[in-house]
C-alpha cells in the first residue's frame, strides 16, 4: 500500500478523485473540487479517506 503525499491525486469509493491536502497517521484529507463534475455530485468540498481505501493515481503538475 502506497501512502499518498501532499498534492497527490487519489481515487477512492467508486471512482471519486481528489487532491491530498493533508496526510495524517491513518488517513488523508482530500479536496474533491478537483473533479470536473464536483458541483453535480453535491458533495462536501473535503473528505477524510483511510490509507487502506484509496490508490494514488498521479500528482499535480506545477507550473
């Protein structure tokens, strides 16, 4: 299991994606506004995801 780092993009729970904003001992705090359809899904802006429940799919590119 790879633990995400700050700024990584993760996927979890049926295809939801987000950007890691904080890494805790057992979980990460994720910004869900990264998704194009965020407003359509009517979700909270941030959520907490346990390290066991996501996979890292990339990292944000810096300009």
